[in-house]
């Protein structure tokens, strides 16, 4: 019976996970005319792509750190509020809106005739080019990832036994010491999940970078898009994809929890 | 040095009146137990002393110092929580070290004090262990070690033994009592277990719905309960309606008995309590009341025998004497073992009354 129940999931895994990844790996060893080759890998390890990789990591790192710095205090505050579920809902609602819509909204806000510049103008400041910069890219990415970071952190903070916090005060710890010595270490699992859920997609953001950052930000995501849609070099695109998967596996391993490793 | 004084403490949570005018002084170095059913406010009282709850009104003093606005982390009080509240991300040693690290105690002194606390609680071999790998009794001891290593003036214990199985609980009771005597600091222990309260305490506070009903030594409370509530809560009891005839004489079911209580107006309706273990079975006709044995339960240390008297009232007896169901016997109790309670009497009136005829009757 159990095996029968597992069949649809197995099928799903084969069709939507195993086959596509196999195809991708296969394509990554093909050149543009379909001959088997290691050329793509050699090219990836050349300076151009390595620079792009570093760039991707750097932006993903910045996005993750800033998202974390905003989300942790936010999750902490929400966990102390009376109507936590309501406030959490407020944070979550934006995730129901299509990411493309949100991005266009930001274009409206940050554009040269957008809200921010209008305000600047009214108070006598000069208009500045906000869009098509790495500032805009990071701002929008952070905005998009905040709910995904807040949720796991909130859950782990909310799950901490209240008596542990009392015990910390009881033993003489101040609020700050309680935060750093008890609450933070005990919410680390949530922080790790939040980092995974932010860092990994942030590595391969391409639509955002196209729409908000123009050509200022070149990441692995934009490289894949470029290879598939413009150069039509599926082999090279797949190779970048393979490396992206490897990086993700690496990040997952680096942030995995103790219990999983046992 | 550190006497704890509660003055007219009231506590409301929303509309619920949890503590009603609590007025009590804990003197230093004694083992106190706050005893009461769940919801009587005993844990709230403990939290007020610990600094986790701010009383709605009334004052809390440690010695001469008013403590109302002093936060928990600035009080010389440590708590052993009901669920122990050990930090799961730290091992035994680090848990015990927590308070000392916060207080920036030097490494050498810290090591010394932790070693001592672990030795005190028989945990020396466990110091590197993870909290999760410990048994209930070991966790309990870590919680105690973590508290006493800070050398508090007052140790609060919140239902700290209730999660343990019976044998371990009895063992921990001995250890706690011994610990308190060695440390010489004030222990305030909260429990709903009357046996525990009797075994451990220098003084018991019996609470009911936000009031301290009666406070006194275990023996006082057991032998001279203020009212039916205390008598029932501490131990088992036979309580019968009576009427005071004069000092030293009470009538029960129309029969006059000699007793050792007085100070009550003639004709006052009273309740007479006799503990089940104070009743002696005698052959029919030789005791106070002729009864028929209704049921017998073997309890291990004693038999619990239910008898019905001629008026149909039930008496419970704890005895090692054997009997049989349906047998006609009689029951007898010494006048010293009859305790007269006046319904509605306040603790102060009760104590005055006891003092008024002490040594006279």
C-alpha cells in the first residue's frame, strides 16, 4: 500500500527533477553543434565566468546579509506583539503578489519620474538616477526576500520556551545578554533556513537584474538567460546551470542543521 | 538579613483576581512551602518574588529594600523552574556557568564554584553531557546547581519535583531538605502535593483562591487545621457537625464529648475533625459509637476501613487492626485527637483562640 502511494511522487520526481537535471548535465557536455566536449567547462573556469560567479556570490551575500539584518529584529518584535498572527500576515501578504508586478511597482517608485524623485524635487533636491543601479537591485531583492526570511526566524523565536527567557533573567542576564546568549543561539535554525531560502535564489536572480539593474549587475542568472535566449548556446547555459546547482548544494551543506548530519 | 515581606499584594490578570491581599513575611533561612490546588495563585506569588510578575498593587520588600521596581535580573533570587528551563544549546557545565559568566566572575573562581555546585548535586561526572541526554532527576539537579552556584539569598522552586516519578521524588525530597539545611538560605517551594509539603517544610502556607488560608509548621497545620478546606487538603479527615456546649465539651449528633478546645461561645455550631489514624476500633459497646464495618481497603501500610454509625454517618479509619465487613464494632478516639473548627473563623481569631486556652484545658 505504501509503495502504491509513493508512485505518483516517484513519477513526479523522475519527470520534473531527475530527467531535467540529467538533460542539463548532458547538454553541458555539448557544444553548439551537438558534439561531446569539455569546452564549456573549460570556458566556465576561465576568468570571465569566475568573475561573474564572484559577482553573483557577492550580490547574493549582500542581499542575504541586509535581509537578515532587517528580518531578525522584525521577527523578534513580531514575536513579542499581542496580535502576532495579524502582523505576520501583513508581512506575508506581499508574497501573494506576483514578483513581476512588484518589480514594476518599484520601477514606478524609483524611476526618474517616480515617487522618490518627485519627493526629492519638491523638497528642493536634484533628481537622481535610482533605477538601473546596484542600489536599486539590492533594494528590490531585499524587499522581495524579507517575508521569506522573517517567517522561519519568527517560527523559531516563537517556539522558544518562555521559561528559558525567564531563566536567563533569573540568572542575572540583561535583555541584551538574553538576546545574544539565549534567544539568538536558539533561533539559529530559523536563521539558517532563512539564509538558505534567500541566498540560493538570490544567486540566480535574473529578471530583477534585467528590469531593475539594467546591465549594471551581471550574475550567473543573467548569464544563463543570455546563453539560452540570445546566444542560443544551450551547452554553455547548461554548464552555468550545473555550477549553480553545485553552489546551491554547497550552501545547503554549509547551513545544514546538526540533526540532519547525524 | 533577607527577610521577604509581602504587603497587601493584589494581582489581577485582566479581570481575574488572582491574589487577594497577600500579607506575609518569610523569615530568613527557613524552608517554606506554598501549598494549594492549581489556580490558587501560588505560582503567581512565586513569580512576584522572583520578579517575573509585577503586582497590581501592594509592596514587596527584601529586608528594608522595596523590590517592586527591581527587575528579575537584579534580584538575589534564583529559581528552579517547573520544567527546569535548562538551556538546550549548552551542556551541563555551561548551563551552570551561565549566571557566573553574566556576572563576569573570574575564570578561576568560576571553575571553583561550578565544581563545588556540581559536587553538591552529584553531577561531577556529567559536566560535559548534553542536556537532552539527561534523565528527569539529573535535569532537576542541573537546574538546582545552576541556581545555587550564584549563591542566592533566596531559592524559589516551582513545582520542581512534580515531573519526577514517585521514588525519585522521594529521594529528591531528602536531597532538597538536606541542601537547604547545608546552604542555610530561604527556600520557597511551591507544590500541590501535601505529602511533599509536610515532609519538607519548616512552614507551610496553605492557599485557596488567592488567599493564604493558614500558615504554620506542618504539625500545626496537620493537627490544628483552621477549617474544612485545610483539613481536607492536608491529609484525610472525618469532619462531623457539632455544637459547642461549654469549654471542653462538644456535642456531636446529640451526644456530649469531652474535648480540649474552648474559647467558643456556647451553642456555636462547629465542625469536629478526627484524623482517620486517630480512631481506634474496639469491641462493640466499648467505644464512643457503635458502628458496622462497611468496607475495607488494604493500603499496604494500613487498612482503610469505612464504618457506618447507628445514625448512618460514615467514618473513615486508618488502622493496622484487622476487621471484617459487616462486623459490629465500636470506635473510640481520645479527646486530644478531636479538633474543633469554627466555620468562617479567620486565622488570627483562630490563633488567638488556641492561645487563650493553651495550658488551661
